[in-house]
C-alpha cells in the first residue's frame, strides 16, 4: 500500500501528533513526537520494513531530532511535520518525497546542518 491506499481515518490519525507538536515546549518531547509521527506514517504506508527501520534506529533518530531542535528550535520540527502532514492529506506523493529529500539535504549539506563537518 502507499498513500493512495491509506484510508482517510489512517491519515486523520496523524493530526493529533501535529496538534501536540504545536503545543510542545520541550525539545525531548518534540523529538519523541516526531519519532512517533514518522513511525505512524510507516505503518500507514503499508511498508513492512519502514516501521522496523524506525524502531531499530529509534535512539539515534530521537537524538538527531533533539539536536536539531536545540540548534534550530522546536518550532522548525513542528513546522516540518505539519508540511509533511499537509502533503499526505493531499495525497501528494511527489510533494512529500521532494520535501523530505530537500529537508534531509538541507540538514546534511545546507544551512541547517546537524553534523559537524
């Protein structure tokens, strides 16, 4: 299954994460919410490996998002999740993939790096 096969209810199940992210004032809580949001997307996608991948790298992923939140603000994390959610709601696969690729490249090579080079 892909986003095309996801039910409206499955997509709506992502909304509470966005609401919680908008109200979070704690970087650790925000990083955990981003993890949970991403993990839920993996389930919704029907990709059986993606949720396993997230669980396998949970501590590392949460630490990276925690560092990002400390460096650039938790609002940036919440905004990014909301943009992903908006693409998913529109069932815009190309848009969500492009956004994730761009933001990933920005965090590796761009002005919002999370790695010491």
